[in-house]
């Protein structure tokens, strides 16, 4: 099990003011992050750009050292023993870089295998089975530059598995891929965790991806853990309120005002926002029947009336906005 | 110990193979590795035609062996120069992101740098070497070789070229302004290391500059054993300096690797200077 | 000749240069000529103690070796800079993806290339002047200046270099390579065109090779205009030869470039 406690990373950056002058600036990329990754589990690391995801991944892969905090890797102090960790982890990044385009798929895997000191016979078998796993067995001897984006990405996955790692870090693995290829990759990732019992940490821009794949999610913002939990926990955290979309023929501000007054008269605390000819109503209470009754009472013809299903994406957007607002109010 | 040696050599070999497949699958590269050095060798040779060779006071030089004098210079330089080019290409791995994966693995960093230098030193110079040996055979009468001296100088030469390559790989990989290094290392080496003009005749300031380039020393030894029948004893001072340079290059590289790794884990960045 | 295109090309080129002047490249070129001059200096004064061979005096028609070599390397720098930039214009357009939109516009190639050439020449003259000042420190002396010859030499050189740039541009666009083709050409020029030594020192076949590159005569003409050594009739003869050679390059190069452009566009991916 990977377990980090109160991880913090401060970069000291030299900034150039003019040709001769420069000054030092401390940037706190990660303030305080604690998390756990277990074998067979897919853990999501979510956050908008600049939230500290990449720094966190680099610390977990031992590429950079945390300024403070503890990192235990299967019970061993990982900060002191980076090479022990390096043998048991690997990383798969999105995009087309990070493989040698002029080498064939097989040669790429062979090269990286050698860097891990894998015995040649074992390596040969492993490369074959990995290429089969990602469906590139017929393309093994073609140079990577002839590959499509999806094929390159699949090769990245095979490369990330070359040392049979116990934990894999996936850094935005589906960036720039189309829907079909993305789906294939998702199946692949799920297989890695459920069939091969790998512990996986996934960061992603695409929230639907995290929502679909992850068993457990950490949400970070400005280097701090905001909330953690399963997908269900997370959405509930944000949406302890219900949201309705309500629209009637001839919707105007007047109707919205009357609706607001009506709901207040029922002692229901609500927030109504008009979006085109719809009203988006947020409240703690179940409102469907009240809204229907309002329409009957006012003799309005209902066009739309439904409860908005909370999604993680909205949860994150809303949460980020909420945090920003809080920060502003403090300032 | 044995196991770590095995792992080390595995990485060296893998890196050399990768380098070979990554860069030498393109035939046009041999134009740059062979045609250009041969042309600049010929240009230097014919530019001598403007002068009266008897004017020089280098005792062992004559009309007969001036061609070989230059040829040895350009052959030796092709070894040292090819590593500059390949180190520059190697630094592209930083931009390509593959360097990060190398650093993610537990592979010995020195082995990676050495493997890379191994491939570039030998592959880049092999065509020039064959060309040179052919010309030398053709002009064998002008040679005046001390065999034992040549063998020992050659061994030191190869080790030095390799370590120069390793050192440059480290420099290019961990430096921000690689173009600058390239400009500084390419042409000055041809002039100041004594490739076309012997260092002994340099004015004082030029000799000081020439001391920077390891090629200066070993090239002098190489010419002495090939053209002047110098034995080990007479070139021993140059050889001792060369061995000292080898040790310095090795130490500096090892220290740089350590410092870079530390620096990178602190700052998340491999660029050191 | 379309003046609008000519001016627009110059303007575009200058705008690009102002925003991102390739300083390191320029410094690199000046350094190259510095090293060449330094090499000649060490060779002449220290290695051979100022003793020139008889064949040099006969073929170079001067006894001032340093000036001879410096004019050669300044011309070489000039060729490298202009040739390179003019030849690279189209392949740069191809790489940046602007070739297609350029080809869509119905304009004459001549003006486009001439515009590029003019702009580059102006910039290069400045850089060559810097290198010439360095040359003076190493013993560059203009001993027999002839303004009339100088103007003729410059015009014919530009004419010849323009033709050469066109041809190199065709090769670059066709092979989609700049690094190998340009540097190979420069290595050839340095060897066969009499840059630092008279071409008569070369074996006959290499001399012939030098004769068909419109750089050899240009360098000789320029030297004659600065250092003298040629009679008027010899100068005229060489000038005519350079003009004919340049014309052949341009007449062959223009249609060839058009053809290669089409090939390049057809091969374009996507």
C-alpha cells in the first residue's frame, strides 16, 4: 500500500528581474496532501490546472523529494529508498511524446526493459504478452512514427507495464484521443486494476473519465486536499441540495417572481436562477409536487419539469467556484 | 557486485543500441559524419599549398608526411567532434520527455551516458577511420611508427574520447543553452586543439586556450608515435597528463550526475546550469 | 516583376526578423569567419613563418596572403548567410504551413525571391562589415581599390548567389531537409571555390567542379576589385563568365522551383 501523509513541496525559483538582478521566490506547489493507494484500486486525483496534481505524481514516483511529509511504500520509507520504489512503479503519460519514434514498438519496450535490468528471456516473453495485451502484436516491428495516436498511446501503456509494476501512475492518459480509443483504453485500465491487481493513480482533465473509472477520488485545489471519498460521497458533499429544471409556456421574470413568492409562502427556502426560458431551482426539499401545483394554480402549461442529476463535473466546478468565493470573501 | 556489473553493462548496451537505431537508421547522417570531415580535411590540406613547407621549424614535417600529419589530426578530431554532435542530439531527449522515463527507472545514470557515448564515438567515426587508414596505407612510406607506443596511445585515446563523450553528454543534458556549448566546442576545437596547425608553434595566448581541449594532448602523442617514431618513454609526460584528464573527466561527470539527481529531486528540473 | 509583391516580401521578412532576430545564428556566422581568419593567421605567421609558395604568388596574383584569405572568408560568410536564408524561405513556409496559402495567391515567384534576397543582402552587409573590422585587426588591407570593379563584382556576385540559392532551395524543398543539404553545399564551396587558397592547387576534376559554381568567379572578382591583380580584360572576361553562369542557374532554377513546389504540395500530409 502507498500511503502519504501531509506531503508538502516548496519550490525555490530564481526569477530574473534584469540581466544582473535576480531574486528568489518560494512557490508552494503542494501544501498538504495525504492519500492512500491500495493494490487493485483505481484512485483518482482531480483538480483544475495548477492544483498540484503533477507535483504530487512526481513526488509519488520519487522523481522529486517532498519538502516535508512522510511517504510509506509497502511499509518502507520511500523518500529514503527511491530506487526500491522505482523498481515497483511506473508511469504512463498522455500524449505522443516520451517514446522513441524511430524505434519500433518492440525496440522501445526492449530498451526500457533493459533500463530495469530485466533478464533477457523474461523480457522477451513479457514484451510479447504486453504487445498482445494492447493489440499491437502485428505492429511490433514497425517504427513508432508510422503509428496512429491511439496506437502510440497503447504502446505507452505497454511501456508502463514493462517492469510489471505494482503501482502505476497515469497522468492524463487519454488526452487528445477520440471517443472510441478512449473507451478501449478505459477497458484496458480497468483490466489492469481488476484482473492484474495493480494499484492505479489516475489524474485526468476529463471528469467523466474519473467518474467512470475511479473507486476513490481525491479532489485537490491549490495544493490542498479539499475532499476525498467515493464518487457518491463526493457528489453528495456538494449536492446536499436538490436541483430542478422548471419551464412553462410564456416564462418571464414575472412568473419567476410569483413562483418565488409561492414557494416562500409554503415556507420553502429556495434559490432561483433564470436560464433562457427555464428556471433552475435549488433547494433542500423535494419540490416536484409544489412546482406542479404552482403551474395548476397559475394556469400555466408545463414544458419541462425534472430533477437535475448531479454529476461529478458539476461538483468540481461548483466546488472550485465555492472555494474561490470563500477566498475572495476572506480577502 | 557481479550483479550490479551485469546490470551496468546491460544498460550501456541497451543505450548504445537505442542510440544506433534512433539516429543511424538514416543514411543521410553518414554524409554529415564522413563527407563534411573529409571536405574540411581536404580544404585544410590544399590551404597548405599556399605556403612553402620548408618554412616551418617543426623538424619531423616534410612535403611527404604533411598529408598524414593533417589526416591524423582530422581522424582524431572526428572522434572528438562526433560526440559533440551526438551529445547535442542526446539533449533533445529532455524536450522529447524520454529523459524523464530514464530517470523514472532505477538504471545507472553513468551507464546511460556511457552507452550513448559508446555508440556515437564508434559509429560516427568508423567511416572516417576507414578512409584514413586507406590513405595511410597508400602513403605508408611516409609513416614512421613506433608500434608499442601507438598501441598504448590508441588505448588512452579511445578511453579519453569516450569519457569526453560522457562528459559532454552530461553537459548538454543538464544545461539550458545547448546552442552556446555547440558554438563554443565545434570550431575552436579544430583550431586550438592543433588539428590543422601544430600547437607548439602557437603564440602564448593561443597555447593557453589549447590546454582546455583534451584532444590537444592526445593528438600530439598520436602524431609523435605515428610520424616521429616516438616510444612510450618520450611521450610519457603527455600520456600522464592524458590519464590525469581522464580521471578528472570521470570524476566531474560522476559528481555532476549525483548533483543533478539531487537537484532534480529538489527542484523537479534536470537543468543544472 | 511585381513591385507590390517585392515590397510586401521585404516588409514581411523584416517584421519577422525584428520580432525574433536569430542572434545566436548571426553570432555563429561571424564566429565562423573569425575562426577561419584566425586559422589563416596562425598558419601564415606562426606555422610557415610568412613563407609563401611560388605557386600561390603566381595564381593568387598577390603576395598579401592575409588579405587574400580574409576577402575569401568574408565572401564565404556572405554566401552562407544569403544563400541559406533565401533557399530556406520556401521550406520554412512549408514547415510553418503557410506554403499552401502562398501558392493560392496568383503572384510571380521572381518578385518573392528577389524581395527575400534584397532584405537578406541588406542584413548580411551589416554582419559582414563587423567581420571585416575583425579582419583589419588580422592584417586585412585594401591595397588597390577600384570602385567601378567593386560595383560590378557586387552586382554579379548577388546575381550568381541568387541563382545558387534557387537551386539549393529546390534541393531543400524536394528532400525536405535543410541541415544536410546546406552544410554539404557549404563544405563543397569552401573546398573548391578558392576561399582560402587558389583553386589551381586542387586536382583538375575538383577545379572543374569549382568552375560551375557561381561562387568561384565571384570571389575572384571581388578580390580583384579590392586587391587588384587582374587586367581590365581579364576582369571583363571573368565577369561575363559569372553572368552567364548565374543566368543558367536562374533560368533553370525558376521553372524547377515551380515544379518542386507542386511536388512538395502533393506530398504534404493531410
